[in-house]
């Protein structure tokens, strides 16, 4: 079930921002969500999914900036256009894919907590 949520998050947020640390603080307002621009937020915004918004995609990017390297973010962007590739990586026996998937799951967990 958790894997389905993570894959759904990937599909939903695929167009959202990317690398670089262009995050802005929520300003201390209760309930304010973090925001950043980058490759994941960009992919999220062009994804065509009905739930996308600049606030959601920016929040997802902020979570990515906190948990994924720039190269991992570039790799995750591909999931927005090819969700099946996420499944292939998740099931891969390659150590680099296992390492990436572990980081990606941490990103999904963080995004879920920050962006709800």
C-alpha cells in the first residue's frame, strides 16, 4: 500500500521543481508549507494532473531539496512521464537502483508529511 502511495505521489508530483536551494521559508505562519523551484516542481506543473498547483509542486520540490541530490532529482523527474520506470527501479537488483529507491522513498515520506 505504501509503495502505491509513493508511486502515486511520483505520478502526481512529477512536474514539480528541482535542484538548487531556492527554497523560501514559510515565514513562520502556522500551516504554511515550504516552497522551492526546480526540476521536480517544473515536471509537476507540466504533468497535466488535476491535483497539481504551484503550491503543491513547490512543496514537493522543497521536500526533494531536503532529501535528494541534484542527480537523484533529475532521475525522479523521469517518473512523471514514465511512471513504469519507477516500478522497474523499485524491483531492480542493482545496488545503485536500491540506493536510489531508498532515497526516493525517504523523499516520498517527507513530501507526504510536508505537503498534505
